[in-house]
C-alpha cells in the first residue's frame, strides 16, 4: 500500500470537482483518469518498472536514433499548445543516459538539443508574431482570455520580456507558451533571442549532463529529486506570494489601507508590541530586500550575484552528486572508465613529460601561493573584501578537499605515473587549479577593455581544465575525482564571493549603494 498516492488521487478528484463548471470536458476526463491511475498504483497491484533497466534497454534500442528523438521533441516542446504534451526535459535526460552508456556523443547531443530548442522557440515566436494577437482576441474568450488580459500580458513583456523568456524556459507550462506569447505581444527579436539562447543552452546542458553523469545511479538521483519536490514547491509558492505582495503594495491606495490596518492593530494591547516590532524590522530590512531583489533579477547590475549563485549551485551539484553516486567507494562511473581508455590511447613519451610539468600548476604550493600573492596585492590596494574573499575561498577549498578525502577514502587508479598520497576523491590539484580562474576574476580591473579581461579569464579556465586532464592522463585520479574537485572549488569560491559582494553593499553608505545598483 502507498498511502501518499491515495492522497494524490483524492486531491486530483477534489480539484476536478471544484473546477467542474469552468473546466473543459477533456481536462476533466484527464483529471479523472489521473486520479484512477494514482488510486490503482496506491493499492500496490501495479509496480513501476525498473527505471535503470528500462533506460538501458532504451539506449541499446535507439542508438544513434537518439539524436533525432531528442531533437524532434526539443523542437516540438516550444510549440504553442502541442508543447504542453511534449516531455522535452525527459527526452534530454534520456539522451544523456544513452550518451552515458557510450552509444552516442554527449557534446553532439547537447548541440543538437540546444539548436533544436532554439529553433522551436523561434518558430513559435514567429507564429505568435504573425497571428498571435488576432488569434488570441478571436479565440481567447473561450479560455477566459479577454482583450484587457492580453493588453496586460503585452505590457508585461514590454517591460519584463527578457526575464520572462529566460525564467520561463525552466518552468514546464510556461516554456510551452512563452515564445508564442512573446511574439504575439510584439517583443523585438533582438531582445528575445539572447535570453532564449542562453536559457536553452543552460537547460539542455544541465539535463544532458544529469543523465550522462548519473545514468548508472539515476534511480538514486531521482529518489533524491523526489524528496526535494516539496522543498521546491514551497520555494516556488513563497516566491509567487512575494511577487503578488510586492505588486499589491506598489499601489498607493493599498499601502494606505495596510498602514491604517496596522495602526489599528498596534493599538491593541495583545498584539500591539508585535506589530510595532515587525514594522520597525520591515523598515530596517527594506534596503537589504531591495538589494537582493535587484541583484537576483535578470538584467540588473551585470548579474554578479546571480552569476555567482549559479556557479555555486552547479559546483555543489557536481561535488555532492558524485558523493552520492560513488557509493560504494570502489564503484567507477562511465566517465572514469572512458577517461582511463582515453589516457591509454593517447599515451606518448613527450606528452607524459609535458603532463608532469603542467600538472604542477594545480599543486597547492603553486596555485595556493599565486592566490595568496593576489590576495595580498588586493589588500595592499585596500580592496579588503575581495582579498579576504580570495583567502577565505582558498582556505575553505583546502579544508573541503582534505575533509572529503578522509571521509570517502577512495582508492586511486592503479599504475600511477607519479608519486601520490592520500585518497582519490576529490582531486586536490583540480580544485586548486580553479584558483587561477578566481585570480583572473579578481584582477579584472588591472586589464583595460573587455577583450583583454576575457582573454585572461579564458586563460584561467584553460589552466584549470588542463590540470584536471593531466591528473586523469597520469593515472592519479579518476574523472569523477577531477570533476568533484572542480565543483568543490567553484562552490567555495563562489560562496565567499557572494558574501563579499553583499557585505560590500551594506558596508558602504547610501550613495555607495545607489552607485552599486547603477553599476
């Protein structure tokens, strides 16, 4: 018996009964069928198939046809109307699983999914531009979409269109209609395309790598994801509630009503002190709330905090994800086996000598010293917070590497080409090599012009990637060890960077805060 599924069945039936007078008959029939399916599954008479075996069989059956399947589904997913029925993200994950089995190439899969998703969005966008508004005006009333609502949508896309396109890509129902609405609302293509390309790339890459990295333990990953569904739903609910409250408070009359109600409540002996305390707290938190809202909203101040938050999220996902799948500690991932084969295939004498030299760029003595020198330079120039953030990130990375090594105690590969000590996960050299990326970011003001800064940043990333590859080539780490090291360092350095960014905002005066928000 599965009681939770009985609850789901009852909830779906209750919703169908509540919407019976306003919902279309096909929707009501669909809800009833879903409720029946949930109830049958709850009895235990029907069991879900073995997900890992099902995906393995699917990968063997599809082979290179997976490219076509993923491309077609990603293209159709953005079609207005039909996109609501297309499981695009599931198709991308399945494609990643097939790539993890070695049937197809992961890089080509990401490229096909990305291009197909953008092509589908553009098709829906131009369909919306050609017949969207007239279509909505003519057929919208049957779905209770009248002209005033259409005008509200057009005004919203005129002001926040880029944000809606970017964020809508990560919400299933919105993703299916957002390009069509953007086109019908008259949003310029030059505003639509950059946000769409960026969002589609992030989504397709993330879901492809999710299936690719964790295909052999996908059931465990999905179990953890299901456990986090409640937390995700809570976060979405809270965010929506905040947006509704903010929009409501923007109306001066609503603010006056709220002030009058709070004044009346403050006079009551029972709750008066609490109301006064909350009002005082609200006034003190007004600045921080505005800061976070502006920083986390796409399109504001260069997205420094948003970018760091994304880096920290991806880094923590990779680092902790491998901690999950590397159980037992002797288990090898597909990437581990493939990395070992790659190292064996390209092994040559001169490349081995070169790798032994380059790998030292990730040694703590080298990368750590460079980080410390950079931090000292920043501190000498009174860039206190950036210098402290670099040092703190370096210390946390070092501590994280050694604490995790002691906790996992994972064996290293056999036949290492250089002397090693300690356990394998995560790779300390790969983690410390990320210091070069942090150094490039910290020294951005030294180099004039965007091009020179980009070159320095790319050089830092190249060093981090190359050092990681040398660890695999020299048989001292598995691929998962290197990826875990990269993820750990990205997470710690991004977190300390976020802290420094927030502190720098609140440490300055009001003029400095305004200047930060305008930067």
